[in-house]
C-alpha cells in the first residue's frame, strides 16, 4: 500500500513537543485533509527509508541538525532522494529537507552569511512560480514562518528558482516537475513560531513576537503538495 511518507529528520524542543507536538504532527494535520494514508519514517532515529514504489509522495521535515554535519542518517536521505526523482515521486523538502534536496543534486549548502533568519518573514515569488502547481492560489508576496542558520547557497544546475527574500534569495526552488524545496516552514502555526522564538532566547524576541502573524498562503503550499501527491497514488 502506498502512503504519503513524512521523513522525520529530527525532533523539536522538549517544551514545544509537550505543548504542540512535533514536526510530523504539524505536517500531518494539513496533509490528512487530502485523505491519503500517512506514514511517518523516523530516519533520524534509525528507521529504514521506504522504496520509492511505496510512496505517493515524500515530505522531509526540518531538523535541529545541520546538513553540513554529515550525519549518517542524513547522508542516507540525501543518497535516497535521486531515486525518488527518477521514479517521479512528488517530493517536498521543508527547511532541512529543502537543503538536502539542493545538496543531493549538486548544489551547495552552508551557513547563511547574513546569519540566522527567524520569525514571520516575507517571501516573494519569481515569475516562474506563476504557473507552478505548488503555488496555486498563493500570492506573489506572502508571509511564512522561518528559522534556519544554513541555506542553499548555490542551486543545482537543473533547478529553477521560484522565490526568495533579501535574507535568503533561495527560499523556494523546483527540480523537474515534481520536486520542490521550501526553506520556510509551511506547517508552523502562530503558536509554534512564537514558541520557537522564546525557546531560542532571541535578543529581539519582543520585536519578533510582535511580528508573528497567520501565514495562510504558506500553509496552502503544503495543502497543494498533498493534493499533488494524492494524484500520484
């Protein structure tokens, strides 16, 4: 039986976990609307990755690890990604997963020279995103929740840049017709974003908390992906 597979690349903070759940819970809350069966694969915990033939689609979560740590489980996901693309399996990399997609296909990932990006940020879509099914119904400029220190610094040669901002020019890209990376977190709610800001002990926390807002367009990206994956089942 095929599933929409959520590849767990890490776990949130304990305080966040106790209050709101984990990455796969937030993603699953949106993806379940598609009616597809979900399977969570704890790759960071050592669980084996499924064969592409058993995946309607794949979502790789965020992580508190760094891609450049080259952890064994992370390298395994990275090596697995090309087989998904070869099989035409819809793929969405979120934050850490976005970076893994970039590096798996020959791009370069590293610490963003502008430092950490955290809070509710504004993302602008490129013209190339106007006909992209992942961004159906999404405005040309939209707000999204983000927290990351590393970024895709150089895109793979075959990638198409779909959106960015001044802090991170590569917030969104696509490879082929069914693989996307988004540096922002479409699954975060206002409560989760605020919890992260407080957990990080940001010196600008008062300012950042005041700027947190709902991000319906970013959330729509995740819903759109679930619909695309459903059509692959």
